[in-house]
């Protein structure tokens, strides 16, 4: 079985050619909140997650919710 491609939230947004402002409005959250999700500073609750899936057209299982430098920050501790 071929593994499914996984995307960071930022990449998923960019695939749809959306700015943070456009995506946040469609999802129903603030731009700051979306930025925090993309940086892994906070995480969406289930209703927001469902909106993200609809707006980006990507199921939850294919989204990455960790910051891109996760391995570096974990290894620093």
C-alpha cells in the first residue's frame, strides 16, 4: 500500500493559493490563530479542524500539526 502524502498546514494552504487572511476567513478563525496553528504554537479543536479539512480539501490524516523545526526543538531539551 502506497503511503499518503502529508502536508503541513502552511503547505496545504499554499496548495490552494490562499493567503493566511483568506484561509482564516473561510475557516472562521482569526489570521493570528491560523498563524499559531501553522507554527505549532496552538492546535485547532474538532469543529475548526473540520472546517480546515473542507477549505483545504485535505483530510486530517494527511495534515501535519507539528512545527517544521520540531526535531530541532526536541533535541535541544
